[in-house]
C-alpha cells in the first residue's frame, strides 16, 4: 500500500505504467476501486492510497467499490450482510 501524498506525479505515473499500482482506495472509508472510478477520482489526495492488487487491498481490510466493481461488491455484501 502506498499513500498518494508520498508520491509526486512523475513517480505515480511511472508506477502506473509499470503496473505497480492498479487500484486506489480511500483510507478513511476502507473502500478500493479501479483507477478509472469516478468516485475515486473525487476523493481527497490525503485520503487516497494505492494497491498493486485487489487481494492486497482486501488483506488490508478494504472492501470493493460498489460503483466500479459491482460484482465484487455484491459478493462482499452477500458475505458480510447489510451494514447497520
């Protein structure tokens, strides 16, 4: 997991091109999604973290995004039940 604030734009794009970063997450909400997600693009830079894989994000306690990863989110929701 890499925090966005720890990267400059050049390093960020270089890691994306090298496929070292494939997913982004919100560290406050513990939600992750694709780099193209509209919801993810709106979050504050200080809340954004990056992951190489979805399994890395899930291992850190993040759940998939309901917008850009609908199928994965449905599976998560079925397994974890409704939030109360």
